[in-house]
């Protein structure tokens, strides 16, 4: 027990004695050390009243110390063999020659940068304050010595020469630039090498580098340097991999900036190779010409493929009418009859005309109209289709009656009065010249207007809108609807609009220079130029209110026939129903408020969202119909919400949103 106590006493003495002695010496240390500052002269460290010389350090008088210029060389520089930095009082300079490794060099740079940035703001603030206080009336400044700056006591040492003031200003600016550069570099490193430039700046730089690299690869002067060619090909492969299909900087991988810098260094080596400038210019011109030609070809391919996709019927939409037709003919005669036939000729009800061979599209038009109607039982739909889709159209509405609304489906073959002897357009649709134009046979003239080579322009359904009084002889007003529209509000207010003696009520589509008559008609033809104003505003089919009583009074159908006969050789306008409609209803159209009918959802990706929400009818005019795969996804939901994709017929045909 005695030995144990003795051992503990000795242990306490050996541990506590050094602490007490060392603490006593620290109590007399200079304030600069206690406060965490650097010593003015590290060669003269003193504790208490003793002065100990550090002979291993070179002795230097503190009075002769001059302020060093702060310079921190970038670690990427090949000549960075010095690193100089300020201490807290601006006197300590660290000089390192031939740093041993990259990691130590980076560490030194970052430590010094952190110290410099913290102290530089304090140093510049003091200098600026004193300079402002001691400025002369003529604007000259007084120099500030290192000793004055260190001790915070400012003494006049004589007026500085212009050269010295210029050097001080230059040093201050260089310190700011170097600090800003280091700060930006650290931000880039913290983000894993990604750049802070907005939008697609790095993407553009990478693409430009690829173009320059390809030029170097094809030049004869660089072919003689196989090492450079091998390195350049590696860089090209790396940049192509990093770039990929990115269109924005945010889509690039984290190492994209490193690839960009590596490629820039390789291209810099290429700049040192003697290059025939004329050969480089020829090569770049050839690349530019080739790019323009490729762009032209790609644009034509886009137009062709878009038209092809618009004309193609999806497999599901082809299956649906076949499935419905088989179901229809399995019914007996009594089951095939439609109810509410007594409402078909009642002028007090709200009547709609719809001409379509697309069962699903027609169903959406009817469903959307009925769902948004205040009194669905007062709405009557007159649907006309062709012989192939007649049974399918009837079967769909027999199996899916839209509430209490009345649906009347007719076959165009029932209109015996509509024949080539009465309708010029029927005669033209069967002519050999039009067939040659559409199918581009050897007799056809070359024409680049691919959009007019669409089957709908060869269908009489597209021209039935000009025969509304004959189709609906007992009615006075009717609303015409295209099959690529969606109704979002109750439309009964259309029947209350006073057309003021006009036949057609439609929404105008002209802007400052768009959709005017000169965009649709051939004003080089004297017949057109004498009868129409090229600046006249166009309007849209898709949702129109027609006054059939006024139509009969003004004999509009006969006017339409006249213009069709004059255009037998397509010299007045190309195919389509809008140009003859503009001519037939010229000065006979009343402009409706734009909120009734919003267009462009089939071709314009930037239709105003607010306009869509407040519109009574939205129109998918264009090639990108919502039932096609090329339809724009941001607009598809407005259409698909009126389709019951859980319906047995749609599931059987694999139709899905």
C-alpha cells in the first residue's frame, strides 16, 4: 500500500510540474502571441525579459523589411515555382521552390488563399480609410509605409513618386484579380468540376472544340505529327462522350469541364504547329457548306415524316371501327334504331353538324359538348360519315349514348343529290389531274407543298360544310364543329349572337401579317386581285355559327360552286376547304370574340395557357393530333380526359392514353 501511494505522488509531480512551469512562462509572453497574431520578427522570440536568438534563421532588421508583392501562382501553370503570401501584418513571405508534389502545391495554395482573403479586406479597408483622410486638396494621395500600416500609427514620410503610386495601384488590382480567380476556382472545385456559366455556354464551347478538332485532323500539316493526332482523337472521343445529347449545361456530366480544359490544352498544341491558313479556310468553308446542306435535307425530311405520320392511321384506331362494325351487324333491326328521332328537325333546339370518319375523335367532340352543356337534352348532333365507318359510328353511340342528347348518324351515300353533275368539287376530286398531283405520278408537276397531299383533301367529307342548307333543310341556325376540337364550356350562347345579316360567325386568326388573304390565295392571278383585298383578315373553321336562313337568301352554295369551277386547274388556290371558304364568305363573316375558339394546339407548342383555360373551344388544327403519337403531350390531357380508356372496345384494341 505504501509503494502504491508513493507511486501516485511521483506520478502527480511529474505530470503537474511541467504544466505549472510552462503556464508561468506563457504568462509573460508577448501580447501578439497570446492574441493569436504572428510575431514581428521570428528571429527574436522572447519570453519574459529573456531574448533568445534563433540562429538557424537568417537575421534581418525589422526596419529594412519591405512589403512584398502578393503573388500566388496557379498550380496548373508550368512555371509556378514560387508561392508568396502575406501574413496578418503583411511581412511574412513564404517562398517555395520546386514544390515536391501536386497535392502539397494545391494545399499550400488553398491555405494561403484563405489567409489572404481574410486579411486582405481588413488591410484594404484601413488603407482606403487613411488615404481618404489624408488626401490633398489637389487629389494626390500620401504613401503608406509598412510600419505605419502594421502599427496602425500613420506617419508622413514624404510624397510618393508617380511610379510608386502606380505600382501600389497595380499591386492592389492584381491582388483583387487573383483573389477573385481563386474564389471562382474553388467554387468550381466544390461543385465537382461543373461550371457556373448559365444556359448552354459549356455545351456550345464543347461543340466548337469538336469542329476545331475535326479541322486539325484533316489538315496536312498536322498529319505529319502522329503523336498529336493520336492525342487529339482521344480528346475528341472524350468530348463526344461527355457531350452526348445534352442541350443545357445542367445535362452535362460532372467531368465535362475537365474534358473541356483537356481538349483546350490539346488544341493549344495544335496552334503551335505551322498551319496553312488558306487550307484551313477552305476546310472550314467546306464544313459550313456541308452543314447547311445537311440542315436543308433534314428539314425536308422532318416535313415529309410529319406529313407521313399525320396521314398514317394508328393500329388501335384502325382496329376500333372493325370491332364496332362487327358488333353492329350482330344486332337485330330493332336494336339498330336510334331514339329521339322527333328532335332532329326542331329549330328550337341546339343543333350541331359534325362530318368525320374518325369514331374516337367524333366521340370526344360529342362527349365534351354534352359534359359542359347546361341542358344536354336540348342538344342535337348531326354526324355524317362515309360508308366504311357508318356502322362503327352508329354502334359507338348506341353502346355509349351521351346522356339525354340526341345523336343522328348519316351515311354520305344517302345524299343522292350530291353528285358530280351538281357539285364541281366532286368532279374535280375524281379527275386524273388531281390524282396525278396527289400521288406525284410522272405527269405531275413538281411541287414542294407536301401539306396539301393529305387524304382529307380528297375526301368529300371535307367539303360538306358548303352544303349545310341541303343537309339540314328544316333548320335556321347550326353550329359547325370539326372533329379535332374539344368543347370546354356551354355553347348555347352562340345561338343568341346577332350576326347582323352575315352568314358566318367565326373567330378571326390574323395578326399583324399572319393569316391574311395573301397567305392563302394567289394574288398574281387577276381574278383574285380584282375581287379581294390581300390584307383582309382570315378566320378559322372548326367552330362556326351559320345562319342557314341568310345562307339560302344569299345563295352561298352557288357562289362556292362558281369559285370551284374557276379553280379547276388550281391557279387560284391549292387544295383545301379554307381558301374557298374565305372567298365564298368574303364580306359575309361576323367576327366572334377570340375566347370562343383558340387554335394552334396541333402545331404550336407555345399556346398561352391562360387562353386555353378560358376558351370555349380548343382546336388541334395542324398535323399533331392528340390521338397520334406525334401529338404534343402538354395538350393531350385536354382531349384524353373525355375518353374512357377502360371501355371494353378500347381495351380490345390496345388504345391507351
